[in-house]
C-alpha cells in the first residue's frame, strides 16, 4: 500500500508497505540524473576551548515502524519545490554537506558514515536519534534548492591531468601530484563517489571528454557561513572529527581515518601549530617499513603538492612530532582504512577544516 507523507507541506514520499522508514543501508533508486533528484537539472580566533557537546540530551528513537521489508526498494516522488524535506538518502547527503556535516563521498546510500553525520545533525538540533529518513529530521534539514547542478569541463581541467608515477622516486620528480583522470577531478570537486557520478551521467565517455563537456553533479557546496572554531574533537572509536564553537555548538562533522596501531593514537589534548594549504610532502623511508622501494632508497624525498600528494591538499600540524590532520588521494577509503598515525580526511573536508582552525587551537583526542 502506498502512503503519502507530507513534510512541511512541500514534499511527499511514496513508501512501500505502509509507514516503512528507510532502513540503515537501504539505497534510493537512482534511475537517471533527473529522477534521482526529483527532476532537478539546474544548474578572530577564540581564546577558550569549547566543551564537547554530546548527544546525551537526546534519547535514541531508532525504532523503525512495523513491517520493514529487508532489502525493499524504495522509490521517491519528489516535487520541484524548494525549500522542502529531503526525499532520499542522496538528497539528505547533499543537505547535510551544505550544512557542514560530511558523510564522505556522496553515494546515495544510508551507510554508516552517512548515518553518523545524520545523528550528529540530530544531536545538534535536539532531535531523537534515528538511522532512517524520519519526517522530523527531514523537516529540520530542508533542501533549499535542487540537489544537482551542471558542471562544464574547462580547458584548464583537461590541461592539468597527468599520470601518477607508481614509485616514490617517480612522484618526487613530477611537477605536481595532480588528478589523473577527468572522472577523478570532477568527483573530488563535487564531493561524490565516482560510481554515483557515472550513474548520474549514463553513457558519458569520461575518457574522451574535452573542454566544454557538461555533466550532472551533486550541488553539495557548503551554504552556511562558519566562523573559526574554538576546539576540535577526534573520536577514535567513532572515526569522526568534529569542530565546536566557544558555546559548545557543533559547527562541522567529518569522517576520519585513524592510526592502524593503537600505540600511535595519541589520546589527550594536542594543539594546532601550523595550517598549510597545498603542502608538499617529505617522504621518509622509516615511516613506510612495508615498502620495499622505501627500504631500497634509504633517503628522504620531497614530493610536490597536489590532490594526489600523500597528505592531500591540506596539512594541519599538531604539537606532537609527525602528527597532523590532512587530506588524502583516496577519499573513498576515509573512515574505512587506517593511517600510519595521522588523522586523514577527504580532501574537500580537509580544505573546509582549514577555514575553521587557528594556531594554538586545542585538539582533544577522545578514546
């Protein structure tokens, strides 16, 4: 039976099996760029550290309605009216990103990182914690415009593409560690998973594309103005990094990779000592004992900047030798794989974090 639910008077869902919410991990069907987004094709530093605000004030309400069908396909009918509530996980991911809550690469799936961002928003908004697209949270997180826009490939985009050497020595000899493919470039700029980007542009020949080509991408640029944060909190167990203001209000949320070895996870208070965009990278063979090439080299190398630099497009150094918060060439792996010791973010999240931090800022690493 189909049931239409109104949220804010502007959006209606078509759900299967009565009032069935979208269960954790369910994927809204992306049939085409238009249908996936409801037909949209338009184009001074604080001196005091803020106490960490938690979700303790809200009580979990993660109780899906009866008759949930595991693996059921949920189709949404979303009108071209804004603002309105998100009508799919894809739209929820876009709305979260615009508000400063990152779920990693946008993929249209309500996975663990998306639900973590969803719950971070709920905690800040004083809403009950859920892992599905509940009407109250959807109404509190309006989509203020189409979830997609169009991106036109420029001559500068094409000119910067270059192969990436498979060796450390080769990387050190490149002019830049830039994007290898147009798909990689557009995906990173749009904060989207390459797989979903292909789905949004069925039949598009990425390998043959030239300047002037137009593709559909998520419209996920941040739309809220963020002041400097008062403190950062890294939650090791949750694999998240959050920025708070002086009043304990959550400003931004990011998934993060942490050190593989527990002894390299520094619990306690650290401080920012430097914040650098587009850094180079000093390759030290001692940090990569698993690399045969590193052991053969026996010397340090200086790698040029670029999105495929080992620390990505941003470096936020901490007052513990060798430790920092930085970007990565592999955003799809953030929060899922582990680092040699630093805190690793997707490049777009690391770049956003640069706008929030300041030298001397406290960084609390929580177990």
